[in-house]
């Protein structure tokens, strides 16, 4: 694999997993993004696909892929949103189509929600690091032995 391909894999994975974490860091932001993404996904698929059918299809896929897990509709929505954000952030064809199906105000709202998520994650990381820095290192943890 070349570096460009590796970079794409990393961007896809990070964007997908960060979207899952959005529920932890900012559930309200996740709900707003989920509404936009689900509506856009239904529009982009066309063919009379409803939101309920989209969620049911994803739930079925999850249960088939991981029969030992107890998935519910929230898990299916989480996965739909994570894959859509992965597509949009990786600038894939599917991501462009999904993003382009949004109205201008929806695009702006989505961009603002993603910006807020990044700010929330940054604050969480800063808080975590400041707590870590305030903890004295044990003698075994010191790098400058």
C-alpha cells in the first residue's frame, strides 16, 4: 500500500470512530447530526426507501454480522451516521452525494455541529491532559532515569 492509501484508511477509520464517540461527548450534537444524516441518506437512496426501512436494514445487517451481540435501533442509527460521516469526511463519491443532497442550511448546520463536536473533544482531551499533568509520576514512569 502506498502512503496515500494508508492515509485514506486512517482518515476513514478515525472519522467513523469519532462519530461513534459523538454520542459520548455530545449526545445533543449527535442527535442533530443523526437527523440530518438520516434525512439526507433517505433522499440520496430514493426508490421509496423510508427512514424506518433504512434503520431496519442496518439493524438486520448488524445482527447478521455479529449474531452474538444484542443490537437495537439506536445502534443501527449510530452505525448509519458513522458510515455517512466517514464517507463525507473521506470525500468519497457516496459522501459527496450525501452532502450534496443537503440544503444549504442543512450543510451549514452539519458543519457547525461537526465543529462543535471537535471543540467538545478538544476540551475533553485538554481536561484529560491537565489531570494527567497534575498527577506526579511514579519513579518507574519517569523517562529520564
